[in-house]
């Protein structure tokens, strides 16, 4: 099974009925020239790329327009095809009612994970005042994807998303499954250290490549890292993520397939690790 | 007189030759214009409109030749982050193939019928799929 764990469905037509809302979303998320497309296109892109499931991430930033891609919208897309889509909740943790929002998202909307964007939402993830959010995720047995490293969205600060700020959470909550998105770019070696050390931490491949995915992943996994680092150390900790619509799943997947990983390692990166991260082996594949 | 329509097609592969002759013929058949020219024009820069013979062997040769001329892996200047899109320019080969094929074709219209050679078909040539594509059919005449 191939699972793309990092997709922002900002332009899926079922959540693009209001042009003003789409325009606000584009501005907040930094997708200037993109435009809505039908779900039929998503299905065809998945078929072409050979991707079975997508993890859909929302976005809530209280200081910038609120939940521009809301939990209800994510839930609505998932309901259209629950075999393909897995919805993650979003909440700005600075909201006083963040826990209430998440209880509704996990309990009623049945969203199956949480996406937090410290750089955008401007909070330090290791601040104890946010620990109740992580404890709530544990109580629902849902994982968290943290934006980690650089973000192309406007009004995002690197200081909130350095891999180091997630270490304390990994230590304090060893049962909490965490994904450091974007492999923490540009701090890829720091990210590698954290996923190597902590069994509950993963990193996804939704990296900001600056050439082409084939060249970028070669640089990342075989030049910046030793040629056997992934194969012998962190093969169980890397998740295929595309960061669509910024990057296309087919191209990110092709970039990974181009690398001299063993078959076993490639299968883990493309889906087997995600099954574990998402808890699908416990909850079933739906 | 001028008549105009927009047609949308969803490609299913990165490279795909989608035959659109019937779309053009159908619009021409229902047009009030009986004599003139039919333009088929694409509204994209990483796909093309072309006229060729609809044989699987030729379609394969077209794909192979374009791939040789414009390889997937090359140090394209376009392959960098584009702030105006908020995305990476990962489709330089599509742009270059589009340039080679062109973005439109013109077909004569006589007595309400397209005048085409028996080997000719009109294609929407996808070079950057999977995407939803739009092309225009415009008939100019009387």
C-alpha cells in the first residue's frame, strides 16, 4: 500500500464553493496562482502515481483568517471517499478552546490525526502550556504531524520549527506518534538524529526540492547522509509525503523510486511506515 | 460571424495523446457557420494541439522522439521554486515539448463539414499530466 501522508486539499472543488474563501486560503497558505480542480482529477492523479491513500491536512491560524481549511471541510472530503482519504484535524493551539475543537474533531468528525504548524501558528511546541493537546491526542490514539523546518507560507518563522523543539515532546510522550514534516529542511541531519533516537518520531519526504526530486533525494539520502544511513538505521522512520499541491505526488514518488534503496526500504517509505504511524494496523485500513 | 466554445478534458498520464477530432467535428456540425475556418486552440503552456495520424505505432514514435529531444532528467533552469505559484517549476520538459508541437491547428470548413485528409486527426497532446485541460474551438466564417 502506498500512502501520501502530506496533502493539503486546498483546491479540491468540494471545499472551493466560495471564491472569497478560496482567495483567503490562497493568500494565507501561499498558493498564489493555483486554482480549484475536481475530485475526479485527484482520483486520476492517484491512479497514475500509484498512490492508494492520501492524508489530508487542514489549516487553522487564528491570527490570519482562522481555519481557512477547516476540520469540517476535511471531514466533508473524507466522507466523499473514506477508502482513499484520511483526515487530520487542525487547530491553532493558541486558541483558548483548542481542546474543545479537537475533542469535536476526533470524537464527532472522526478525524484520525492532528496537523500543527508551529512556524505559522507561532508557538513553541515544547512550551508546557501546549502539553494538554498532546495528551488529548494520546487519549484518542491519534498521531501528530508537526510542520518542521522552513515553510513557504507567508508569516512563518523558522525559530518555532527547528527539529530540536520537538525533542522534549518525543521524550515526554514516548507513546505519541510524531511526524516531523518536510524532513525538517534545511535541518535534515538534525531531523535524522531525532528520528534515529526516538522510536515514536518519523519524518516525511515533503521536502522543498530546488532542482528535481531525483537530484534532491540523492543529495539528501546519499550525499548529505552516508549511503547506508537510511538503509541500516532509519528505514523504518521515513514517510512518503508530497506536500501537494506545492509538489506532485507522482514526482516525489518517482524521485524516491529513483534512489538505490533496497526494495524493502522503498516499500517501508512508500507505505508500510505510514501504516504504523497512522495506527492503521490497529484500526484497520479504512 | 464567429462561434466559440470551451472544452475540458482530464488527462490520465504524464504523457498522453488525447484524440479530440470528434469534439471539433461535433461543434462544427451544430454551428450556423457553413463556410470558413475552424481554429482549435489550447489554453496551456505544457501541452499542445497537433494534427497527425491516429496509429498506436506513430503515437509511440511521437512520444519516444519528444522524450529523446526533451529528456526528463536534465539541469533545467525552470526547476526551482517559483514564488508566484508557491510551487516548484517541475515541468520544464512539458513547456519545451509544448513549444515543439504548438498550441493550435486550423481546419477548413466547407458546406458545414471539416475538410481533413483521411489520415488526419486532431490531438490534445498532454506533456505535464495528470491535469484538467481546456481548449477552445472557434469558427470564423459565414
